[in-house]
C-alpha cells in the first residue's frame, strides 16, 4: 500500500502545480500542451517508481531483476 500512497502524492503534487499555472494560460493550445507535458512527466515518475532503482553500471543492468521477477 505504501507504493500506492507515493503514487497518489506524486499525482497530487503534479496536478496542483499544473493547475496553478493554468490561470496564466490564454489559449486552448497552451492549456492542452501543458497538460500533455504534465502527464508525460507524471508517467515517467510513476514508471520509475514501479521499476525501482536501476543500476548505473551497464553490466549490472543486464543481470538485475525487477519486481516482476523476470
């Protein structure tokens, strides 16, 4: 359940920051573009959280196992 709480906190943080910026936007393009950027950043963070720490060494990456066990 701890991971779910971390994801929820990330979503709340990113959404609140994005929502605060929307007051300055004047066009629909700016609004939609900033939303898409926020969602991409959110997806990257959640994906990184779900996979865990990735070793920096290329040889250790090849032999590391993820939470899925593969």
